[in-house]
């Protein structure tokens, strides 16, 4: 595979060169850390994409012969860059996607280097990033920590005996909960605290929040499914992310919190016939969850980038608000995200529940009056888990994928919905960003539920990704990142996607066909967001549109499309739901109003899959309240 390594290395170097001044430390030898990161990520990508990626990369390398008589990786830098540019601007989407994939990973690694923006005194030019510990090593380090504390604490991080790091081949429990994100953690915690025998199964590792910097490329490698390389396929692809660690998405998200809008609850009651679903019924569940994860506003002023968005909205007369977060703040104002590994997972373990990390549930089968789960531990060792009742809480993609692999398909994985999101990098005349900024908290809800705006992670690496569609401005981040921030417009879409298992592959295929109405709504949201940012004082905007315009004044807004072009809008989402909708409407719903899969007495769903439609706000508050309600209802049954 030397040819493949050489092709990847040549691509990484060629793409990075445009972002580094000649002679600067960032690309002086050794520079193979970029290639090493890309190769690690490719080993993590969905299994059905690995062979096509190998073939496409080698084809790209050999196509250099048709131009110059030499393979791509053997050519001088200038020649290689011309071939890269020709593919980046090719009319064929496949060619653009290949170059974009490599460029995204290259920039993420490059701008995560300490030397990418400045050379601190005493630093060694071109010093490679330190090697990352493997997840197995981190896991074993946790096991070996002194004190055997049941939870993270002042003395370190260690696992109690009820974290099963070396399980037997045959496990039994009364209740098996698959997935440890907010849905699974809350469900398992409440059932264990009620005295039930609960086994909580998680595919990813058990790591503390402190195992890596938040929103870093290291976090992507440790805690994201497939290293963050997940995408909903369609004519316009939508990149999405899933957590794959104990605590699930709560370990990697920004912790912004909303209750379900009343109009959304009304629609679910009427169209999907969900019982006992109104503000009064859900209020005690919202309040309990908010106490448990310390939902609160910032104790001090919001970050400057957040205040910019608020100021622009205020000048235009638009509704803007600070969104509370599930953070606990120390006296000095420093905050700690109250993820599941900080809250419900510790409670679950203290109540005697058993946690089984690094274990993938492959299939479920009826076993008399209960269930038998076929599973794989640590990527290799087969396990059998027998349970009387199973709660599937693996998320809007993994829950339907597991059910469909197991032959349970009625209304399963047929109605996936997202919040498609388009981004804009804004540059201001003054400083709005810093290394310690974290996640801005303001959102503009003037146009909800159609679309809303917010500000997202704005580290140099994410800013570099944000202007990837503006190669003429490649040096902007290096020189101006403290005056730049990432913003987004998020829509409530009408499209419905699918989740399918592929014969011969482990990983699920997600399809999501944006409708024309969705693309028009995204274009409207993008236009309004840019209008608000100019009102906030931005001097330049970089929309995430392939070959899109760089905007320098409000007059340039007319250059934005009225309909986002298919295949040329670079979209993403962090919100997925509705793949197994709940309710009593048998023509639409996979589960009943309390999460029981229709046709099965002791098989339940407890995650974002249950949401009937896109809520138009961050869904985790809704998920937490619903699973709390459903778990308590389950405990009331004889």
C-alpha cells in the first residue's frame, strides 16, 4: 500500500501548501502528521466507503499520467496543485467530493497545530503533533487509576466493579438498555434507582470529559462515530455527527437546551395521536431534567461573537435570545458541561447498574418471553446478552439500523428528519474571537419554526473549514481568525430520509433527499443570516457554497441564490430524529405513545427516533423529558 500512502501524502501536502507562508514552521519537515491523521480517519470511515475511497484515491494518482506522463504523487508541487484545482472545480460531483474530503481533513489537522497561526518562542519549527494514545490505552489507564473511585473526582478517574471491562461470553439481566446517550442514560438511571437489574450497553469507550480538548480533532477521533465522517446521501449531501462513547452526543455537543415548542406538541398529538403529550404533562419532566443537568444561563457576559449576532438582530427588530445550557459554573465563572458521564451515568452506577462499554449490539432475537442480543465486545469478542426487556436508545440512526438488521421493519427507518444547516464565516473590523471563547449562546428565532440562526464553534480549524469554498481567501484564518466567527442558518425541513442496513456491511446507510422547498428555505435563511451579520458590523462574509460569492456589503446579498443549487451547497446537521416515530396512528408510527414498539410487549425505544417530526429547536430537552416520562410509566406497570 505504499502507493496509496504516497498519494495521500502528496494530496495532503499539496492542499496544505496554500495555507502556509513559504518557510513557515507549519509545513517544514516532519509534516507527516497530516497524512497520519488522514489515514487514521480513513480507517474509521463507514465500511461501505473504504474500498471506494481507496479506488478513487489511486485513480486520482494514476490520472496524473494522462496529463504529464507521471503519477500525481511524483510530480512537482505546482503541477500537483493544478490537478487538484481541476478536480475541485470539475462538473462531476464525485471529483469535487473527493478533493473536498481530503482538503477538509488536511485543514482540520493543519489548523489544529500550535504552529499553524504563530510560532511561540522556543518552539521547534515543523514539530509534529504528539502521537495520540489509543482508546484501548485510555481505557486501561482509567482502569489502573488509583482509588477505584466509582466516578470522576479529585483523585482521578477510575471504574467501579460494575463497569464490565472484561465481560463473560454470556450475560443476563432483567433490562438491557442499548445506548448511553441522554435517552439511554436517563432510562437506565431511573430503572436502576427503582431497584431493577439493568445492563447499559455502549458501543464506544468510557472516557471522562477531560480526556481531550472539547471540539478538537482529538475529540473527533476519540468520541465521534466514524471520526465524524458520517453523511446523509442525496443529490445534496448533508454531513452529520453522532457520539460514540459513554454519554453519547451529550459528551460532544454544546449543551444548548430548549423545551419543545407548544405548537410542535399539538401537531404530534393530532397527526400522530400521541397520548398524554401537552405542556402541563411534560412540565414536571422538563423541570426534573433541568435540575439534574443544571440548565442555566451564563453567569457573566456572553462571548463577543454571540453578542454580535444579538446586536445585528436587535438593530433589525428581530427576536433574539440567550439559550441556556446544561453547565455547572464554579465561583470564578468557569463552566463544566453536565453531560451524561457527569450526571446520570454516575447515578446509574451508584444505584448498582452494570455498564458494558465498547460493546456493539449486532442483532436482537426473541428468546422465549424475552430477548437475546448478539453483540461484539472490543471489536472482536462475541457476546450473548439475555434480557426480559430491551430499551433501544442508540440514536436516530443506530436504533432503526439495529431493528432492521433484526428483521423488525414496520415503520422503522422510513421517516428520518434533520435540521439541515448552512454556514457563513463572518469577519469583523474588531476582535470577536479567542482561544477560550467556547460556544456562543445567542440564537435568532424571529423566523422560527421555518429557520433560525446561531453562532457555532469558531476555533481556527473550524474557521478554515468554513472558508474552504473560498480558496482565494485561504490566508484569512492565519491572519485574521480573532476577528472571525462561524454562524449558521438552520431550517425545519419537510424532507424525510431513510436508514438502511446493507448486506455484507456493518454500517448503516442514511439517505436524505432535500426537497425544492427545503432548498428554497435554506436560501432564505442564508440571505437573512447574512443580512443580520452585516447589520452587526461584519465587513466580509464567506457563505459555504461551492464557487459561491464572497460578500463585502449588503448590496452583495443579491448575489446569493434564491434556491440553493443541488450538489453545490455544503450542508451539515447535528440534529437527527423521527426515524421511529411514536404514537397510536398505525399508518405512521413505529412505537406507541410511550415508546413500546408496536407488536412487542417488552421491546421499547427511548431516544430521538421517537420524535414525530423536526421540533425546530435543539432536540435534547425534548428527548430527556420524553424518556423520563416513558421510564416512569414503565415502572408503574404491574
